[in-house]
């Protein structure tokens, strides 16, 4: 990856590994925007555009992504596994199917890649943007005990609840990725770098990535 040209760094990470923090710090060091699930969840929470409308924005001569960012905003993460968009026909929310979310995610990710260098954490960016001419895919993982300890520092849970949450999220993410990409998020062939957080701080991992980029 050439950091002097427009690039995409996609970070896939295990819950509780610290991968999101690594992504934020890496983006700051590189001086580029950082995107994570908040961007997609803003779409899920304030869905006012269809895939066709996204395409219409993309067809304009001026930069469509700025318009799109203003249109969706960056909303708070949902605490629910259901996603809704506001129907143009009435005021009642309609269930947004996973298929629609997947299509919209692809459009958003490709829109980001067309307009700027950035670091993206999570989702399926490692797959959607794998043909980007200047990309780096990274998987960040950590031992279960380390993941549990990190979750306990951030949330008011018992150790048992934290482990249960991690396993549930792992399963949900893996099922989603397999369904729409045909590959596993744990398949190391999808990445240029696979980093184990065991015994490492976020800053150390950021330096490791920067040294790899050169």
C-alpha cells in the first residue's frame, strides 16, 4: 500500500480486541478520516435514501459523498437487532431487510473509496473493497480473557455475561459475512496483516502497522 496515494485500510476485528481504538489512532496518525459501524448504523436509523437514490447522487457531476453524509448524518448506535427506514408513503417505519442493508453498505463503502483515503473498521470493507488498487486489509484478534477484561472495563456486566456477549457477536458477524461474501472473516487469506493483541497495547499495534506500510 502506498500512503502517498489515495488508499483504504480496512480493519476487521474481534469484539473486545481493541481493534476499533487501533483504527482511530491509526487514522489520526495518517491524517485521514476514520469510519466504523456508526456510519452504517446512521443509515439504519435514519434511512431516507434507497439504493437507487444513492446511485442518483453518485451520478451528479459534483461530489456526491458530501451530500450523502449530510443526508444521513451520524446517528447513535441502535440497541436493537431490527433496522427500519421511513417509508415515503406513510409515517410508519418499515422493516429494513438484511438484503437492503447489505446493498446500501456496499454503496456507502464504495462511495468512501471513490472519494478519499480513510481507515474503515468492521463491516465487510475487507471484501467489498478488495479490488481497490491501493488497499490494506487487517485482522485484529485477541485472546478471550483479554477480550472479556476489556468488555468488563467498558460495560457493567458480569464475566459470564461478557463472554456470552462476545460469543453472540462473533457468531452474528461471522454468519453475516459468510452469507453475503461467501468467505469467513477469520480466513487469513483475506488479509495482508493478521495481528494478535496478546501482550500489546493499541499504540504498539499502530506503530507495527505504520512500520509495515513504511
